[in-house]
């Protein structure tokens, strides 16, 4: 049943990303409609990062993107029929890589929020 | 009408290479590919090897690539496919052992892993000559998927089977759903475990090529989607597992006089 739950989580992460990416694109490409003309400038990024809503938005988005991406990447690697032991090694490697990415990303997001 | 038939030839005892033999065939209205092959074997080249048995789309033995698409040879009329060149090759994604013949042992091994039979705790205690009740609706929920004749065509059409040799394949997965959905069965969890682990159901890419090619209208891609839904609901505890349907009570009707008694059951 574990693999079914992991797969379901992969779908759920995809669904979350759909909305988060839409919001992300709107922030960066439609921001002039809201009177923000340079969404990528240091001041704009910091102003956004210090809002609680954006903190939650980035934390969820980061976790969903890393999980969805690495799960999909793992599935592609599995299709190479690597053999059971190498498959376990790949899964463990990707889990470690994913955890590191999420931790580093979370640390950066929280630090920007607290500045 | 005369057409050219190109038959893929392979004899590993003589050469590791596959090659084509070409024949001319007089085709008439309604002639199937299998009819054509039998005519060629009897009149042109007795060494062509191919499998068949029922000649009416029931046994699943005569599946092959016909002009690059998997079909049953007995179920495909030549003139519906071509009026000039007919190319016959062994099924893709199965090991070719001779001319148009493939080895199905890996296919049946995968079929076996999903436990394609009713699983229930009380199997030992059941009266083998008795009946287990099932409503028409319960039968309807898996009937379509039980029409599978194990011809291997869906596996030949599947792009995932082409790239991932360990993938369970549409046939086995559709049958896993067929038995799990059967109201007489109680082995859903075991089957889900077998179908979800390793190179199982999550490797399906939703291509749908299996359903398009299946000659019996089984629609394995649909079964895979339904099975996925059932797996998720069960893993989240949103679907109650039901006990398997029980045995019918023995008939209590008083038979009319002068009706002969039925013979004794042959299975004790
Ligand atoms: S699902 Fe269809 S194509 Fe696949 S083995 Fe069964 S009958 Fe053949
Ligand atoms: S010979 Fe039986 S299915 Fe074609």
C-alpha cells in the first residue's frame, strides 16, 4: 500500500503545483496589473518574502515541486530496468537529494521571512 | 486478386538473423490472414511456422504483427488491410522463437503474479459443486474484463512494455482488476500489493494503445484506471473491504414427480 500512497501523493503534488505555478506566473508576468513594475528586483522579492502568505505559498510549492519532480525522475530511471539493488540505491539517493533540496530551500525562505 | 505476402522468418538453429520470404497469394473476398497462411503452408512453403487453433478469435493463439499492427490472424480479413503487400511478423514485445511464433512464458509468468483466481479464506470449506451468489450488477462490474483470451496483443501494442521489460503489462493488470472486482473474491489487498510494487501499475503511461488494439474489446487501459482508483481509495481507507459473497443455500424446492434424479456430482 505504501507505493500506492506515494503515487497518490505524486498526483496531489501535481495538482498543488498547477495552482501554485498559476499564482507564480501571475506574480511575475501579470504583476504590472497590480502596480508592481519590477517583480524581480531585490526590493520586490524581499517585500514578497516577508509576507506570511508568500511564506506558506513558497514552502508548499517547494515541497510539492521537489517531490513531484524527483518522483517522476525516479520513474524514468526505473524504466531502465536497473535491477532491484540498484533501484533501491537510486530511491535512497533521490530521497536524500530531495530532503537536502527541501531543507536548503526552506531555510532560505524562512531566513528571508525573518529578515 | 493477387497480392504479395512477406513473411518474417527466423530459425535460431540456422541463423541468428531474421529475414523475409516473399510469396504470391490469390486473395478472395472474406479471406483471413490465417486462411492465407494456411494456404501458403499447404501449397507454397511447408516450413513456415505459425500458431493457431480455434480459427474464430477464441483461443488467442494466432496473434501476430500484420502490416506493423498487432491483430489476430483469424480475425483479420486480408482485403481490409491491403490490396498489394501483406507483411507478417511475430508480435512485438514478446521473445520470437521461430518465424511468427513467440514464447509466451514471460507473459504468463506476469499473469500468474497477480493471482488470477478467486482468493478466499474459506476456500477449503466451500462445497465445490455448490454455487456462490452474485447479482447481475456485480457480474456486470467485471464482465467486460473477463473476456480476455490472453492473446498478448495489448502487450505488443503497449509502448511501456517496449521500453520496460519488467513492466507487468496491460493484460495482467486488467486481470488483477477483474478478480479484485469479483464479488466472490477476497484477495484484493494481495493483488494490489502484487500490482503496485516494482514495475507494476504505476509504470503505465496512459497511452491507451492496449485498448485500441485489443480484439475482444476488453479495454485494459480502462481497467487499469479503475484499479488505480480502487487502490487509492483502499489505501486511504475510503473503501470498505466487503466480505466475499457467500454460498447459495441448497435448493429446497420439492421436485415434481417423475423427474429423473440428477447424476451424482463428479467432484467430491
Ligand atoms: S486484454 Fe485483449 S489484447 Fe490483451 S491479452 Fe486480453 S484479449 Fe488479448
Ligand atoms: S486461431 Fe484462435 S484466436 Fe485465432
